[in-house]
C-alpha cells in the first residue's frame, strides 16, 4: 500500500530547457513535452525558476540541456529582470514581462498587468536589468 503522495520533495528538480539560458533566474513554464520547460511568457503558468544558466565550457548558452528548476514557493530567489524594466521599489509586485519571455517587471496595472508571481525584496532603477531579489509566491 502506498503512503502519501510525494513524488519528489526536492526544492530543485531537473528539467530539459527548450531555451538557451544565459543567466540563472529565468521564470520557466511547461515546455512542449513531459520533462521539458521553456521561458515563461505573460499569462503562462509558472513551473519554477532556473537555478543556473545553461552555458557550455565556452560560455555559450545552450538549449535542450538539463537545468535545475527551483520549485519551492515562499522562497527568496533572484529573478531575471527585464532589460527595459520599470523602476521597482522594495515590496513591489512582480509579474512576467509582456515583452521579454522568462523575465519579470514591476506589475503596475498599466504597462504590465500579468499575475503577480513574486514580491521585490530590493529596489531597482528603471532599465537596470540583471537580477532582482524577490519572494516567490
């Protein structure tokens, strides 16, 4: 008799990414087949956050390779911020950017209207890009 329903209680789960990831922190959604993920677009259901990049030994980001995906909600993570991000204040809601898949931006209700997936734990200037410390919801 089986007890419980946990298949994998790890916080980081391996998936094959359909996209090349030049940085950790990309927001990922379900890919085209079981066991695959891709950069999330606005409106996609979030699977998790890329734990690392997919660069090869020469520093070139590769697609269709294994990547660890952080899946624990309520965790503090670094998310990839859209390169043309709006100004983000501490405590601001973040959503998947409508223009750049896999990245986040301030959900202001006008320019960005997607579901809130995280709360900013640091402020960032407009057009700063890079990574932003956030609480994953």
